[in-house]
């Protein structure tokens, strides 16, 4: 003996509503298992996450999430006429597992270059603090199109994840950017 017509209709209506609601659901990455993971080198009593040991969260301090030094100018006397000062988990252990890093790039005047490069698992946001930069990236779709723009102080540009990109100083003053 099969289900009644009323029960069949209720099942159909329930499936129909679920089918309508499913396009409204959103996909996302899973939430982290902990709020943060301050990277340490001592394996004793530590959790191992992304190739680093995590400090016990009860022992975390403000200095684990702090860095001072991006204000210091460095020499740009090299082949490319630019220097990158990174800020990642090596300089700030509290960045571990947060999925973020930052750099300061300084350029010599007229023609210095941050050569074409890529970040396979990260996007990059670039902020011009002074000077003028010609920037661009190459799309990965079949036409491999160059998307480029000239940026001025205060301009912000994003390079999508994994795409080859560059920055070229077209101004006549030294400049620094953060990205």
C-alpha cells in the first residue's frame, strides 16, 4: 500500500520548496578551528597547522600581532631599481593562518620595475603612496589579455589571485607602495 495522495503532495511541495531555496544558499570556506595561530618553533604541547606550530592561545601577546619597520626606507640600487620589504609570518608570527600578508615596495626614479610575478594562492591590493606607477596583469583566459592602468598617489588596484602582474615606475621621483 503506497502513500496517500495528500502525503505525496506534501512530499512534492517540500521537495519543490527545497529546490527553490537551494540557489539562495551561499558557499564559503569553513571557519577556522581557532581564532588565531601564533607561529612558534617549539613543538612541545603545540598544535601543528600549515607547517607551523601554534603557541598556546592563552600565552599570546600584543607583540605577536605587531611589527614596526615598514616606515624605514631601503636602498633601491639593484638590477630592477626596486626593493620589497615583506611582512608575513616570518616577521609577525600572529599572521599565521590568517591568510594575509603585506609588503612595502620602493622604486628608484624613472624606469624601475617590480618584475612580473605571481602569487598562486593570493590576490594583491596595491596602494600608491607617492609617485606614478604603470601596473598591469595578464588574464589567464584564452586571449591572455593585458589589463593595465597608470596609478597616482592615493589610487588602489587589485591583482586577482594567481595572475602574472607587474609594477613599473614611470615617474621621476622615488616612491613606495604598500600592497
